[in-house]
């Protein structure tokens, strides 16, 4: 009877150690995923402004297209 109890205790201790190790691993994965999501949200809130993009928006033909309004005038479109 004592041998069975000691074997059960050893098995439970091993299971507990494995679960604690898995818990630490999952906590680390959670922290990494949360950090990546924070970075993504920051990028969405503060979009990068590249010089090329701002120059395109200053051009008449591209400024209206960039605002999803289509060309301002027929003369702003390129010939076919």
C-alpha cells in the first residue's frame, strides 16, 4: 500500500512540474503575442509618412485619387 502511495505521489509531482513548465511557456507566448499586437496597434494609430507618399499626395492627379474621390477633372487623367 505504501509503495502505491509513493508511486502516486511521484507521478503527481512529475505531472505538477510538467504543468508548471508548460504554464511558464504559455505565459511567455502570451506576452510575446500581446507585445506584437501592441506594436501593430501603434503602427495603425501613427502611420508612417514616407517622403514619396507625401509627394504623391501633393500632385493634383494623385491627391484626389488618394482620397478615393477619383480624378478632379478630365484633364487630370492620363490619355489611353
